[in-house]
């Protein structure tokens, strides 16, 4: 792998080394961004063609301490997983196993409760209005789960989320809860979640100003969303730079 290789190009490596290191880097950086919460929340990456085998964080480990070797390798089709000695957090299992099993194109699934995205999810109208380039990036990309009914402690909750994401949306804004992002690579999903939090921060800052929003037309918002899709290299460069910083400052994330 070179520094500029796509981050999931080697997901079929026997030891899933690249996927493990990339996912560990995402955990470490979300902790630096204060987008983590206690030792909760979960990030996963598929490592088989059908998506059923995936890596995910072990229960109870802080994002800032996550290393490549800590990640659990699970099989979405193995019903014994919740009872094994090192079982993952139950909500992590029910959400991620069903999403990976049902959406094989969703190679990476990241779920957080970051401050601004979660605040947006708690508004009666959680629409990401297109008011700047970051908010416009998400025009038409966001599915809303408006039926919060407690923690996701059953497969039916994971299946419900998969149904909501089945039409190719990248972001699931979970009302009264948080946000979940799916995509083709760890770098792409990391970048999408990073930008969603930035966009939510801008929108909520405008709300806090108490002035009317300057919302652009749907035509302009759709154009900018398409233009963002032409910037796929940005996510790769963003993530490669994060790994380069971690390689100097906390290289044990690869351990
Ligand atoms: Zn959650």
C-alpha cells in the first residue's frame, strides 16, 4: 500500500490489516474531534464480499485507546455472537450486523452521537437546510428515522434502519438519538460524518443567531451536491493526512 492508495483497497487481506488500521485511525481521530461519547458508539467495516464479515469496536474501550488489534471480527450470520465471551455492545450488534448483512454496498457503517448532529436530530424540524456548501453536500442524501422507540436492542431495529437506507442515502439522522453514516470506504464514511457534523454546527449556529436562514434554491443545492461527488479525492487525502499525523503522534493505533 502506498500513502495515496484508497483506504479499503486491501479489505480482502487475510489479516484485514489495512481495514483494521484505517478503522482504528477513525476511532482515534473522532476522539480528538470530541465526536465520541464515553465508551459508547460504534464504527464497523465489512471485510468479506457479501458484507457479512465485519470489524467493529469491542465493548467498553475508549475511542482514544483503540488499536487495530483490538477490533472484533464478527459474522452477521452467526447467532451465537451476542453470547460469546467478548460479545460486542448489544446495540452495536443489532444495528451493524443487520446493516452489513442487508446492504453489502455499505462497506463501512459509522454511528455516533456527536454534539451538533444529535442536537439537529432533536429538533421538531431536523431538515439540513442548504445554506452553505457543507449543508448543500447533504441535499437529498439524508434519510430520517423519526420513530425513536428506545435503544436498538433487537434485529428488527437494525432491519428498520436498513430499510430506511435501502435507496442509497448516505446519512441516517436518527431522531432523538444521533446519526449513522454508510458508504463504500472507511475514508469516505469518515469524511461524510465529519462534514455532516460541520454542516449541523453551521445550521445550529445560524438558528442560535435568531435570524432568518438564507436558504438556496433546490436547483443550486442539487448542483453543489453533485459537485461534491466529483471531489472524492478529498476524502482520501483527508484520511491519509489523519493517518500521517497519527503515525507520528500515536503510532500504536496500528498495533
Ligand atoms: Zn446510538
